[in-house]
């Protein structure tokens, strides 16, 4: 199994930081960036082969690649998304499809969370795909919400649902078993071909619609944040001080 980080996004709501950096390289604790935290978490659970999907300001990641490999004891392979400023992340994730067959623990490059999330996913291995879900947080309209079927597997994943009907929020961390590699790649391809502005979570919904199995792993009472704007960044900085 390998680690993967989706880090192609521009993060326009985080300007001026993202005038010259991808969102994943925005500092959250001194010189520690979101990408630093992601790589540190993956290394801590023994995932030292890591694929990073880059796009916007990819050269900034390329310039730091050797230093990051040395700092965290990882080997990094970069996958380039030439549509990162035009298309959404269903396409980004699909570009890394050749790595799915190795088994992947994938994290978003804009999410700050503790290593307990990776440990929760790895301890729950078994289904084809396993999503880390916060079922404690009070939800609103913006969150990527999930509902479950009668067997406790994913039924629906979307921002467009009544928060009161949701089981919880998907936090941007997924464990993909090798058996799910080809079906997931096909579902992602169908998703971005239908509309390149769709999210990879729409690909998960496509997979469920095709009969694919996706399970969820509750992460418990965990301090985490998806960093979309400056308020989120301030929260990330408070959280990161505790890591």
C-alpha cells in the first residue's frame, strides 16, 4: 500500500498565499505546510512510497521534493495535472489511476488532520473502499455529506442534501484496496467525461450506482479542518499547534 496526496488545486480563496504556491504548500505552523502534515502522517503509519498529484504551481512542489523526501523518509512520485486550473478533482484523481492497484491511502492536500485518521482507516481494512467520516460535527450546507444504506455502506455522498438527513461529513481521506482499482478508475472517467467540473466524490457516487461497495469509518472526536479560506487557515493553525 502507498500514500497519495491530491495537491493540484489553486486555492484562490487563500490569496495572496496562493499567488505563488499551491494550497498544499500554505504554511499552517511556522514553516510547516499542509503537505508537510500529510506526508508526516503517511510516513508515521509506514506508507513511505507517496504519489502527489500536482497541477497549479507544480514547480513549487518539484523544488521541495528532495527536501520533503529527506525530512519524512519517503519516496515521492509526482503526477502532473495539466487541467488543474480548468477542471475539478475527479480528473486529478483519475490521473493517478495506475497507482490504485497498489492499494492507496489517499488524502486531500487541503485538509489538516491528525494521524489518528490514517490509523483508523488502516485498522478498518477489508472493504473495497473505506472513507473517513466525521459523524460528530454539526453539519451545514457546505460540507461533503454522506448517507448510508441498510448495511452501513455509502448510499449518497454530496454537498446537496439536508444536513439533518446526513450520517456525517466525509473529511477527504480514503483507503482504496487493489480490488477497487479498475472499477474506481472507470467511475472517475465516466464522471469527468460527463462534466469536468465534478468532484471525485461524484465518482464515488457513480461507483455506488454501478454496484460498487464503499464503507465508512467514523473518526471520532477529532480536531480537523478543510482549508478553503482564511478563516479555515486560522483554524488549521490552531489545530496544527497540537500535533
